[in-house]
C-alpha cells in the first residue's frame, strides 16, 4: 500500500523552525499498530493519519501518534493538519481565503479557523476542546528540581508554583525562576522516573517570565521522554492547559487576553504559540490557540 504524506513546520512562519509534523492521507485501512509503526519511522513529535469523517459536516477524522503512544488531542497536529487541508481543499481566491476546518479527534470535534494569505504562512486558530482544569497535585519542588537538573531554589517565581493542569492532555507545569535556569534544564534520567512514575501526565512544561523576545509573555520548554519525545519544540495542548495556570496565578481582568509563548529556542527550532483566554465574571470562559504553519515536503510511503 502506497500512501501520500506531507510534512510541515508548525508554530513558525519559516521552514526549519517550529515543530515538525507528518500528515499521512487516506489512512482508513491502517490499524493502530501500523500507525504507531509509521509514527516511529517518521520519529517526529507527532504524526497525523487522515481518514474520512464520520460526521457529514466535518472535514476529516484524524488520529495522532507520538513515536511511542497515541494522543487523544494535540495542538501542533491540529494547527498543521487544518492548515494543510485548507490549502489543499480551499485554494485562495485573489490571494485570500478563510476556511473553517472541523477535525474529528479522539477528544471530540475540534473547530479550526484558517486564514490563507498570498505570500504569507497559513494561520490556524482553534478552540480548546476542553477548558483547563487542575487535575491533582504536582510533584514537590525538590523532586522536580532533581528530575530537571536544577536546584530547588530555581523552581518557582513570584506567586507561581508547580501545578498539574489538563485541557485534554495533562501536564506538570513547572515555573522556573530565570531564563538562565530554564536553559540548563534537562531530563535527569536517574531522577525522572521517581518524580514522574506516579504522574499520568504527558510531560513537564517548564516556563519562565524572562523571555528572548519582548513580544513574548513566557519562555517555555517541554520534556516528555515517556512518550518518546525527549524535548518538544512547541506544545499546543500544553499551551491550552497553561491558560488555566495564567488565570490562576496572574488573575487577568475581565475580557480577552492574548499571551505569546516562545518555545523550542534551545533546540534551534524557535516557535511562537498564541494563547487567547476570555475571562467572564472572574471565570475562564474560553481558550483559543493560534499559530502559523508552512509546508516543507511531500511524498509517498510504502506500507
């Protein structure tokens, strides 16, 4: 069986930055084991398999795999796949076209707005399929520090402390005091398992208020070795859950607030994720994730 595929870089406006993604088409006949094998072969943070939708009003059904596991939902596959489908199925008219792409994911339908503009990278924005919610407690700062190659005093800043939030995928959110400290963080294998063995989380999302670009609000890194991802250049599902962290600790006022997260800089794959959160009567009412995507390659794979 020969299937076509594309690769894209997501959460970037230029090739060879952002988070790489593989999208395999016409995957209806593939079973789960084969999809996992193909994802391991591509060995990117995630690989998407596109199938016919079950709902007649939807664009496509997709399944998302890391090299080690299937994900019910993920941000950069949602952005990248929607951008690609819009480009292939909704060609721009006079250089401009807006499209709505609805992807059936394991978590449920995800609605994505896509803007196609001649001469610019495609922009996609989706509504988080679930609002962020706290889910249990994070490991203690001393255990997190040991697992991340840091010292305990480098964990936390201002009123921010480690938390565990989910918006479909659970993450441990680790505030780090400085840009210097987050740059030296790494997976300390001898301590990682003891800190995260009992944590049914995708990985650790580190963030600091100190940034490389003045337009960014946070600088971040994400480690998920148990999912076959040593480090992720851009993590949209974590950004969706991070809106809960922002709401809790920064206490934004009523209205819509935009925050840009920079990620992947230490990997040489700079990424920018825009998080929009709406606060209504003190509560978090909506979360949206936006980013650009650019096509890099296309071909066929023998299965």
